[in-house]
């Protein structure tokens, strides 16, 4: 079995919302969170969030890192890595430190990478001096 997380604190634990469970309201935790059920509300975690293939979230998400395999309709703010697996469906805006998207994942929204310098500009087109 793959390791799901690395605990920063020895008293942190993994929270699991199992398939068939529906929560209406905000979920706040300090440890890792695995969602295989349905949440209608905001999710905040100081650690990693995993949305399994049967997981559904309708609300905003704020966490350290996230791995999405299921259906999410939310604005997602991640300080570290956001990973969209091939089965992921995400509708909402992303703000992440790093982003990984597997082929087959669906994403509709805008993406902003944290830590980008505001003065970065696209490269100017090269001058074509051969046509003079």
C-alpha cells in the first residue's frame, strides 16, 4: 500500500470521509484528509487533501497540497503541489505553487501559479533581418 502522507506533527492523523457519506457544511482539519464521499461546503486543511474517484466537493478548498481523482466544483488554493489525476473533473479557479495534470483530466477555469514574479513578461518576437 502506498504511503498517503507524511505527518508534520506526531499527533496529526488521517481523516477519512467514506463513500456514501454526505456532509453539508465546512470541513476544517489539521491533518491529512481523504474524501471518497460528498462535501457541500468549504474544505480547509493544513496538510494534504485527497479526493478519491468517488469523491465530490462543491465549495472552496484551501490546503497545503491536493490530489484530485474525483469531481470538484471549487476554487482551489494550494501552497505546494496540486495534482489532477486522469479521472479528475475540476470546475473552478486554481492558485497553486506547483501544478501537475495527467492526460485525461478535465479542468475548466483559470490558473495562477504562486511565487511568480509580477514583472515577468513574454519574450519579444525575434527580429527578422534577413528580409531587408
